C-alpha cells in the first residue's frame, strides 16, 4: 500500500469512528444536533485525530480510550471553525466547498452548535474513565483531559483567537511576537494537544511528551504559515473556501509581514526540525513522518 492509499484508508477509518460517536438527531434539541453533525461531517483531512493515533503508534499504541479523545479533539476543532465562520469573526460563507453552518442553520443555531460540540467533546473524552482497566490508565486519561482543556482554552486556542481579534483593530500595534503568539495558540495548540495526548495515552515518558510538544509546535506554526501562503496563492476551487479573506478582513498574516519568500523558507525550516525530532525516537513511524511532510506542504 503506497502513502496515498494508506492515508485514504486511515482517513476512512477515522470517518467511521466519528460517525459512530455522533449524537442521535432526535428530541427537542434535534436542530442543534443536526447543525453539529452537519459541521463535523463537512469533510476535511482529519489531521488532528490522525496525528493523535499515529503519535500513539509511535510509542507502542493506546487502548480503547484513544478513539474517544480523537473524537473529542475533532469536535473541538470543528466548533472553532463553526465560530470562526460567523459574521462576528471571519464572516465566511463557505468551508471545505460547502455552505458554512450559520448560512444553513442561522447564526443563533450555529453559535449553539459550536457550544454543543465543545461540551460534547469533553463528555466524550471523559467517558474514557468508564473503560479504564486500572489506576495507571485512569491517570493517563486524567493527564490527557488536562492537556485537552489547556490547549483548547484561554491559555491555548481561545487565547490565540482573542489575540487574533485584537489584531484586527486598526489601532492595535501588531508585532512579530503577537503574530507568533496567534499562530502558536490559535493553530499549533490543538496540534500539540493531538500529539501530546497520543503520546500520553500510549505511556510515553514525560521527557518524550515534552519533545513531542515542541515538535507539534513546529508543525502547527508551519501549517499556519502555509495556510497564510495558500490564502494568497490558491483559489476557491482548490482550497474549498474563499481566498483573500485575510486581506478582506484586514488581518495581518505571516505573509503580509514577511513576504512569500521568507514565509516559504520558514515553513521549510520548521518542517525539517519537526521531522528530525520524530526520527530521533527509538522507534520510527514512517507514515507519521510522511504525513507531517504532506500536511505542511499541502495545496489545500
């Protein structure tokens, strides 16, 4: 099986797992659940759950609780996209080639769908305690929950989103440090959560988890810089969402601050360092290394 076939197979397996964990669309809350499921099933690379699973494999694999955290992280990622697309944020009508959740269900229901996905994420992750076999596994789940909460919260993704909104203010003096903070927290934090949780659930030592955190930081920054590049160089047909939205919303990006050439150079340096870190562990996961390379240099 070549890499393209393998990634298609693994993505298909993750899709089946996600579908199995989706809440049933019934009761008086049916509409919000429909909106949640519409958002989750909107396609995408399933990057974060795949990174979690492959990092766990790097350290010998994890048990049944891994899938619950994979689903939880995808819910958190999806809720952030639902809210990002709202008129109060990025005001986008399309995501992955489809109409965004607020265009289909209305702004109010989209807000609730995002809220629902965030809560459902922790409900799903916490259910792993019901299947823990011993005290050691309980401790792993607890540590994974702490990582998930911190990387998704005010000291992680939400903190990055806050700084991102502040940066849109014409009176805000956006520095290189502030822009890096936005990328580190808004984008890299959830990639760190994915890989750190995979390592923790697989029983990796603290030192190894710290190295994975730094590796995921590099991947996240490179991923976001590449996203900034694509917003300038790609098209709606290729990207699946409007291009030029950063300029439209007066957003300062890595590209607008450093230019295309320097941005591409930074992507190269960060990706090389990340892959070198992955290669430094006793066991190798060649698929994970190739996955990181493909994700960073993606065209959409």
